[in-house]
């Protein structure tokens, strides 16, 4: 069985993947690639002979007897990592942990990470986990785990060291851009149960729903949230919903499609396009709009990636939602998860780009909000108020147009200081939206989003 997924990292590892569960078309992708390879067999075989020669030399002449399996795994890692930031090889343990993560429960710290310049960089701590309670922040660089230097490790190796049995402790040394010296933390691991959906009723007339990731529990959590909000607020009193996708790193593509299906009646959600035209796949909304056509505002920022951008782009293109916040991350590629047989792990290989219903490519461009609202960033966070974007990642796939760099990703911990959230509430209540937005003349009296 093959999987296509859509992630952004994690302990949880990786960096903004869009993972799909592969359909029979997946086999076609590799049949086409295999046919293309035959056109240049002589050069390919020459290179493979070179690899075999180097492998034998290392085996016979290296100062210590090497482990053949480690040599092969290292060669595979080197080959795959040369492609783009999101393709990667997972050994058997890494593949098992990836499956564990997509189920929404795993042991560790609760931290989403990527690899940058040989170090592990924090994308975001997951809400209410040991990492967030210890004060780990987006942009922190982890240099040492239990006195072991991270430089020289793969991302999977570093992530595996951070995982462990519940109640066991781990020591991290991190570099923070605005700190004078490295910060040392001792953290106790827990079983991390990622609750991807949180919600509450705001002011008796608006349903607020925060989606933190797209794992196997997300759509069910969203449907429960909408049902509970509708129980608490009569339909004639409900002004609409705010769907908060800020700093959501993404996840499973099928969950992005089903979440969108829960919020609009019908229409295309996303299309994926591979190397050849016949590889194009289209995903459409199904199941109906649980919100019953109520207005939607979707919040995005520089940390909204992958599956988050699929949902935001679809709702925007169908005029189903108003987008408020800052430009999204720009992760617009699909990784197909290809199991390699018992004991051999799996390959996460970039096989396609994805496009919004209007044909907009998100890759290294992101989704631009209808109303841009910048937060007031405290001085101690200003050096980290912009997250790394897809366009800044080394070896990323090129954009179809002028690439866009990262945008502000800071979200105030206290809702009363959250200007984007206030703008969303005002939009739904028909109050003028300004909040120091660039397009400050935008008013809620403009055309409301309507059901698709």
C-alpha cells in the first residue's frame, strides 16, 4: 500500500509534507519514471557502477569494518535529500513512527521541527505538551540532545533521540536568536495525544474553531465542534464561524479534503499535477456544508502550511470564506509515501504540485489573505516574528511566478491582544475591519462570503 500525505514536520519529523493515501494511479507515476530511465540507460549504469566501486572500496579499505546496512542507508539518504527539502527516506523505525504520528498519538515532547544547516529548528511546539510548557518557541535551534551534538545526524535520527518512554527525561541545549547564551532545558516526556480541533462560542453569536493539525481525527473533531456550537447557539443567533488555521503545519491530504467538504456544499478542493499531464488528479467536496451556509472567516499566517493552505485556498476560491491574517507558508508539493517492503521502511517522495480550484499554485508563493492584519509583536519576539518560508528552504521546488518570502507568524497568547482574531469577529458582526491592515478601507459591509 502506498500513502500520499501532507505534513509539516514534527517530532513528528519532516517539513511540511502533503501526504496522500495512494490510489492505483500511484503505480503509474513510477511506471512513467521507469520508462524515462531506459532512455539513458548507459549513463545510468555507468553511475551505478561508480557507486558499486566506491561501496566496495569503503568496505575493503576503511580504517574500521563498516556496517553494510548503514552504508546503504546513508547512500539512500544522500540521494533522496539531494532532491528537495520534503523527500526523505525512513528506515523501519522511522516509518513506524510516521504511521504512529498520523494516528494522532505518540510518545515524546510535542514539538514540530525541521532540519536547517545541520541543526534541528523548531517550527512550533504543539499546544499543551511538555515542549510548550517548557517554553520552547518557534525559531529555536536545538544543537544538543543529552550531550550529543545534533550536527551530523539526520532529522529522523534527531527526532528519534527526542522520543522516548513517558516519564523519562531529556536535556536539550537550544540557541535562541535574541538570547545572549545557549539555553539548557530538562524536559519530561509524555504520551502526546494531539487533539487537532479546539473550539468555543465567542460572545454568544460566533463559533470559534481552531484546527492545529490534519491527522486522522481532524474531520471528526471538526464535525463534533460544529455540532456542539449549534447546540449552544440558536441558528438565528449565530453570525458565523472563525476557522483558525494559523501555525497549522498541515497533515493528511484526505483530511484537508474532508474538512473542506464539511464547510462547503460542492466543488473542487484541490488538484495535484505530476510530471506528466495524465498524472493530474482532482479532489472534490462531498458530504455537504455542516455550517448551513453561515459566513466563514479563515485565519492564516506564515506558519499555515500544506493541508492548511489547501483548505484556505479552496474556501477562498469558491467565495465561501474571507481570509484574514498574513501570507501562508507556501508549501505546495505532494509527497507520496511508498512502503519498501518488510523491514525496509518507506520513501516519502515528492511526486506532484498541488493547485487551488482557480489553478493557483501555492508552491513558494503561499496564499494571500483578503485582509492582511499584522500583530503587535513584543520586543523579545521581534527577531522571530517571521518564520522560515518554503521559498527560503534550500533546494525547494521553484514557484510559478515571483517567489514570496515568509510572513509574520506570531499569535498573541492572550486573545484580547489578537488583532487578527478581533478583525475576524468584527467581520462576522458587520463592524468595520481595520486593525492596522494594509487594506485598511476594507469593511465588513462588503459582499459577505456566500455558500458555494
